[in-house]
C-alpha cells in the first residue's frame, strides 16, 4: 500500500499561469467588414501581428492604425497586457492620404 494519494482533479496540479502563453485567436476587422484571423501567443508583441497583417493586405504598416476597445495599440502591447481573450477583435483603420476632390 502507498501512503501517497493521487489528486482526483487535474486542475489541482496545473497552475493557472500554465495557459498564460497559450495561443489565442484574434480577429482583425476592417471598416468595410473584411476579417482576417490570426493565432498569436499571449506574450507576443502585437507589433508582429500588425506587420503580418500589413504584409497580407499589401499596405505599409505605418499607414494602418490598429485599435482594441477603441484604444490605439502600441508596439509593445501584447494580448496579455491588454487582457485580450480568445476570439477578441482588433479594428483596423487605414489612414487616408490625400483624396479626390
């Protein structure tokens, strides 16, 4: 016989911080309703996602603004620092340069 008891619940063993770096899905939505989906780790800087999005749509990353909950996303922000959850949405605004009269 063993004096060691096996825990009955796996959650008792694994700390919550274990999923701190689990990837989450982020939806990037344009003003016209186009959606692009990204899977990103919680501690990855969102500047990486911004660069990937800009490449995908063929725009310069400097000409695009990314907003989360109405606030502009900074280069150092991460999903974790913004308390983002799986399937959250980032809004994309393309800065209009010039225009036709």
